[in-house]
């Protein structure tokens, strides 16, 4: 189970961090909201597609799952998200792109979650 990230562990770690460094976390959270909503001319869907691609390229699986869900809520289609994930391949590698597509398929209920992450 090496490398398997349990959501509870991530959430517990976040609670720990907020408890120890609340001001830092709040400033970071505020920055994230400001740059997302007021940082420039990109529309909501485009911003989430970029975040999907960045999360996939960085192999941040927890963030990728979160960004896929938020992209769908912002109106992105499954096909648009998959296209964003395909665009990851030339820069971050084909296996990284394929892993992102697998996570998309898991979030869409097309396949069972893997125990490797």
C-alpha cells in the first residue's frame, strides 16, 4: 500500500496545519480565491480546465479529483476535461496523461478507484 493516499489522512493533515498555522492558511486560501476569480480574463470553465491539467501534470491526485469535480460543476463536459488531460502528454508524459484520464474515468463512475494512489 506504499503510495496510497487516504483522504482522511489528507483532511487530518489539513486540520493539523490550520490548527498550527491558521493565519498562513487563511492568507493562502484568500490568495487562491482572489487569483481564481479576479486574477484575469479567463472564464470559469477555462480556469478549471487549466487547474485540472496542472494537477495532472504534477501528479497531485487528490487535487486532480477535486478539480475534476469543480470543473464539472462549472459546466465543463467530460470531453473537455479529457481533452485537457490529453494536452498534458506532450509536456509531462504520456503515462501522466493516461493516469489523469484514469482518475477522470473513476470520478465519472466508469471504473473502480485504484489502490495504487
